[in-house]
């Protein structure tokens, strides 16, 4: 099953479950990656978060139900997953600009969010600097933060802000006096958990403290830090040089919309690693396997 087909299979699954529970576990299994990776992928391709797309699709169908049926608004609210009519009315007004009751009594303008469909296109507007490398097993020393995947995009910037404020970054800089290993710099590691167990994830701020090579010395994690191990794997490593966060976001968008669909690879069930180095030099490490 190719990458584009997987994306469309997820959209079909969502469409079939807009009036009941949408399982992150099921999305992970269809997409072949963690829910966090899929949410990231979706946001760059569709230019909106997955949660927003699902909400907008439900409110689009709810508007059709109000217009074309005699169902009570409270029943339509419950049908699309809202616990109360008040909550539904607020969401409906935020999206459509009018209250549900107004739709039944007046001629009003409404919004429509169509069902998405993904197709492979070859653009080639901007080149990407990358290499594919079979990298040995390695270890990192760092601090893990367990977060809900649905809140990841809001919480991760706060994690970095706190790391600068609470002295964590100073401790990493001292660790650099003992290590100079790849992946280099201070790492942001998104561990989405095993596929199908994805309601929570770890976001780890870390430094590489060992690579499984004869010439590499193992450096123990400083007090208060944990050690995390990753197996040898094939990684595609992209340069993401430039001002943050735009430089890294540009890489993700091109990776998901251009590189991955045309590459003959798919995502491996391993973390995504962002490597932050001095002078606006960054790398993005993404584990891949042949289709």
C-alpha cells in the first residue's frame, strides 16, 4: 500500500466515523506511523491541524442536517459528539458565524469544509539537501516530557522555553565538553509510542552521549537525566539551515508533500529527531524503510 493510498484510507476512515468515535489507534494502523507523526504530516499537507479538519467536517455535515431535516438541534449536537447544545452552538457559531437556530429561521451564508483527497504531484520548486545514511545504534542523555499527542504542538514550544529558564540548557552545554557525537547539538526527539498506543507521547530534550562505534566512549547521563537508546536504522537527514521555526517547518512541508511520496520509502516506527546546532544550523532526522 503506497503512501498516498494510506493517506486517503485515513480520510475515508474519518469520513465513515464523523458521527461516532474516531480512534487515534486506528488512524495509526492505517497510516503506518504514530499518531503524532501523522498529525504533523497532515498539518503540513492540508495547512490545518487534523483536529480542526475533523471538527470542520462535522460542523459542515451538521449544517446540512439542520437545513434538510426536522431533527432537534440537541439531537444533532449529540450526533456529532457534543455533550450539550450550548457547546455545539458555540462551535457552530465560531465556524459558520451564525447560531444553529438561525439557520432554521433565516436565509444565511454557511461555510463548507469538503472531504479531502490526496494525490501525488511533482513540484520541484525548491531543492532539498539530504542524505540517506545507515546509522548505528546510539544513546542520548536527556529529559523526557510525557504529553498528550493532541496538545503536542502547543506544549513543545513551552518545553523549550522552560529548558532555557530552568538551567537545563546550561547543563547540556557542560555535557558538550565531554561529547561531540551525532546526531549533533541539542536534540528535540518526538517519540510517538508504538503504533496503536498513541494517545500519549514523549518529547525528549537531549544530547547524544554514545554511538555504537569502537572509537566512541560512553558518557554517563548527568544527575537528573535519563538515558534513551535507539537501534541502528536507515535515516534520511535533511539540512534545515536558517531562522527558526520557518527553516524546520519548510523541511517538514517539503518532506511530506514532495520527498516522501516520490521516494520509494515509508516512515519507520522510530522517533523524529530535530538537531539544533549553533549559527542557525539544524538537521531533521527521519527514520525510513523501503516500501
